[in-house]
């Protein structure tokens, strides 16, 4: 992995949906199983993501330059319940970015 010129985490907005979809389409089968419970097919995964309203569903993205390489989403399951869903592309796993995405997600889950 080469060092990107910029990297960081920020809240995703509605206009970031294409980046979120592109990121998910790059995930390997292992990452898809970790996120969805099984290796979801591209068309099904894309349809699920297109149904996500990023202005209402809290989601953060990990960026390496202009490329989205990780995400964390709070998926509502009821009025006071949600699930946290995380994704990281393979080369970004095991170096602490998942922990940073978890930290941001937990901080906002209690707001």
C-alpha cells in the first residue's frame, strides 16, 4: 500500500452514494461476508445501497485521497435500536482504521 496524500474519516452525504457503491463493489468475498453475512452479489448489494438515504442514515467514510476505502454505518432497526455495519478494503485492514471507524460511530450513536 502506498501512502496516500490525504486520508481521514468524514460523514458521508447524499452526493457520496456513488463513492459508497464503488467502494462496496471493490470488496472481496471475505469483506462482503463480514458486512452482510454472506458474499452478496454486486447487483443485490448495489440495490441495497441505493435504497440507503445518507441524509437520514449516519454513515462515515474512510478516504485515501479521493477514494473511499472504508465505511461505517448505523443502520436503524427501530426507534431506539440500530446495527453498526463496517467495511474496509483488504489493504486497509489490520492497521487501526477499523478501530477509528468504530470510535467515530460509537461517539455518534449516543447523540
